[in-house]
C-alpha cells in the first residue's frame, strides 16, 4: 500500500513502523475514478494501521467507502462487520486571532524556567532566585512525578489483566504501541534535569547563607575589637 501511494505518503513522525499516513490534495485520475471528487474544503488524510484500523480526517460520509476501498486492496482477514467511531472537530469561524500553541508537556515549563536561570548565570555569574521560589519548584517537580506514577497509574497492571492472560498481552501491546516506556523515559530525563538544577541551586543558596553568616561574625568581631 505504501509503494502504490508513495506520492501521497506523509513522512512518519514516530519510530513506530506499523502505520502509514496518506494525504490527498491533488487527486490523481485513479482516485477520482473510484468516486472521490476534489473540492475546496482542504486536503483529506487517512492513517492506516497494520492491525486493521483506519483513521480518516476531513472526509465526507459519502466518500468514506471510496477511501476504504484503497485499504481493502491490501487487507486480509476482513471482519464481517465494520466497527467505527465518529469524532468532530469544531472550528470557531469568528475568532479574531489564530490559535496559539504552548508547552504541552508536564515539565516543560520548569525546564524552560531553569534554562532561563542558567542563561542568566552565564551572563552575570550568579542567580537571583529566592529561597521560597526554589522550594516551590521542588514541590512542583515532586508533585508532577507523583501524579504520573501514582494517580495516572502509568505502570500499574489493570485488574482484568491480572485475571486473564490475553488481556495482559493486549495491555503490553498498547503500552508498546503508545511508546509509554519511551515517553516516561523522556519525562524522567527532564525531571532529572530539574532535580540536578535544584540541587545545584540549593547548594548555592546554602553557600550564600554561610557567606552571610561569616561576614556577620567578622563584623561582630571587628566591633568587639574596636570596643
């Protein structure tokens, strides 16, 4: 299927190789021949997974069968009845501004904040973060890790998976499909980066406080000598 639709192939953005993404904007005579007509609503997309699932986006209902026919040419073991779900994407036509993106990862905000602190330290040779702010970042990092591991139950095995081995296999397959271990590894790397920076800043704050106490002692001894 990938070879026959190379002109419509969308380069993969994941390491997973069990799917292909196809984009249809300039429709070929072969595509229009099976019932798909070009319109002005934009490009159509179809993602086909190796295990038999197809995701279609921006495709009208009467065109679905025509696109699925492209998949059926290369499919085997077809189910007697097709199962499907429909989802809608709502667009606000009267929005004055374009949609703006931002950090969509749980610790990206903290990583960026520490990156800014490091940049400032390179420029001025010190940092100006207060002790209270540092403690807040420590609490936030610990809270995020607890939410991922405990509340979300990222590595917990479901009750039904304990009772039936086949569901355990499905669970393991889904974890591999959604790259849970790799994603958690990325999250853990970022949290370790935050933890390393927090430890460094804690030591720096402690040294700063020690220096202050030493100067206070020197001043007091000087006053005593003068008296």
